[in-house]
């Protein structure tokens, strides 16, 4: 065998995939061998084929089917839906990476960060109650109603509340729904800039976190909009111990 060629076994080992997968690529018309000993003999591949096989595997890992990969190579597909799907996957990964990083942090330092909250489409329900338990129940009702009617946008946080800092008992429950959703309770929220704290702990202590943000804005000459959001990363659905809850408390600021 030429030193410019690799056997199917060598290529499978180099890419960390199975021999059967490479043969499946061949069956799909994606990866014909560069040399073959008879109809059923050994197959050999060049560096170019190795590169192509690696690209096929990367595209598979990103969620594309082999039929979609073939259409991509053949130039026979509209790339826009694929791009949108990959962008959504990227956003979902970013959200989960952020949550995992926050899980690793103790949250004791209450570090204040400046963030950009992306635009999103939400299903809204207006509520007025000082009771945290009532808030939880009403938020659960809003989530179920939104999911039944519209489905979910998994590239955004599932739900949050927003309120005027001068009247925190009157707030709006916001549940992320697909961008194409339409209806009386559907709102298109613009991208927002905010200062925030990723707070680890019981919801009862969030008002003190909000006051810390307000004080920080005043001390640093930051103009805010008077609106606060509690964006829920982890809570009762994941944990029974309140100290494990993670809430992004965000004060919206002027651009």
C-alpha cells in the first residue's frame, strides 16, 4: 500500500469512528474509496478523503442527517434552514454552558456583571401578588398555557418575571415561545443591556440582591430603566434545597 493511502481501519482509528460508519458514508454516495481491490476487496483513502470524512462527522455531530450532508455537498439544498438550526443549537449550548459555569460558582461574592439580554418572543401574563408561593403557582400556570398553545423556544431561558422596581408586587410573567408565535399575549422583546447578579439561594432574599444592583447603578452613574427581571436558571423543578436555586437578577440599563 502506498504511503499516501490509508486503509479503512486506519482512517476509522484516526477519526475515532467505526469502520461501519465509513462504509455507510460510501453507501450514501458521500465517500467512495480512492482505491479498491476488486468489488469486495480492501478500500484505501487519501488525505483528501480523510478530510472529507472528518467534515461529514462534524456536520453529523451538529445534527445534520447524512441525506442533508449529501445535499450540502451536491449543492442541492437551501442552506438557510440548516443555518438557523445550527444557530439555535449554538444558543442552546451557550445557555447550558452559562448555567454549568454558574453551578460551579458559589455565588457568595455576588459579582455584578454587565450583560446583553438577547431579543426574544414571549407569552405574557400580568400578575399582582406579594406572595412568593402564589407567584410560583401562577408562573407554572402561565408556562403550561404557553407551551400548550405555542410550544417552546429552547434557545432562550424558559421563563422570567419583569417588574417596575417601585412596584415589585405587580409583575409580568414571560414565557419564551417560538419567534413566529402570534397572539394577544405575545410580545416581541427587544435586546436589552443590563447589570446583573447570578444569585444562588432562596427567592426570599432576592429583594436585597435587587437593592444591591440599584445602589451599584447609583454609585457608578449608570442610568437604568427602573425595570428588573428575575430570570430563572435553576429552581424547584431541579432542586429541593433553596441554596441550589440560581436566579439571574437583572436591572435593565440604558444603552
